[in-house]
C-alpha cells in the first residue's frame, strides 16, 4: 500500500530560497531510492516546513529513512534544519483523488 512520509521541521538561520536550492541534493538522493514516487515541500506561514514524500509502500519508506542521515547528514539542506524540531511519521494511503 502506498505510504506517505510526513516530516515537519523548522530551519535555523537559513533564508527560505537558499534552503529550497539546497534541497536539489536531497531530491537527487530521493530519486535514486527504490520505491520513491514523489515529494512535496511546503512552508507554513510561521516558517515551519512540511516535507511530504510518497513511497510505493511502507517498507520502501522505512528503508530510505533508515539510511537518510547516514548518507545525507552533511548536506547543506539537512545542516540547515533544527534537529530538535523534526517530527516524522508514516501513514498508509487509503484514498487518493487527483
């Protein structure tokens, strides 16, 4: 069953445009992961971010999550995130309308 990965966080001392540009490296990494479908990155009015990644199933999502920090911790985008603000969860998709 397709799975959404929902990550909320805030950045520390980084301009939004610079943070978005730095995410090109994350996007490239995601595209190489088995089971990756799509990603949406949204900014809330209060400056917090919501990262929504669609995976083919929960196994693909958890495999990628398990190796993400090992492989991407030194990236500019990850370095800009306040680690204390990160909240991640996964949810099975039961309905989708396009």
